[in-house]
C-alpha cells in the first residue's frame, strides 16, 4: 500500500460524500479498501511474528510459534468436524 493508493481512497471517500460515486468508482473504492485492510493485517502479523512472550520461568516464546500452533489446532478441529459430518451422512 503506497501513498498514492491511500490518497485515492481518500479522494473517493470525499467524492462519495460530496456528489456520489459511479458504479466503477464504488468497485474501485471497495477493492482499494480491501487491499488497505490486507496490508494492515500483514503489517500487524509481521510485527507480532517478531514479538515474544516471556513465560513465568523466564523463557521466551515467539508469538509466531504460538500462532502456528493455534493454526494447527484449528485445522485439526476442522478436520475432526469434517470427519464427523461424513460419518453422520453414512
């Protein structure tokens, strides 16, 4: 996300309030907003991936490892639900 894209988002916002947007401009605005949100999420993820939690015993656990573990658990739960649904159908 660069300054030009942010400026375009702001321009479209002000135009929408002043006179309204064409369908093409509305679509562009939605696309730019989505890209902006994804850039923010990506930047936050990168920041958190370089952050560590200090445990009670003094050791450090990188948040990246915690996130990966949580994603693995989430995927495992999803797989179990899928398997249960398959079994219910049979």
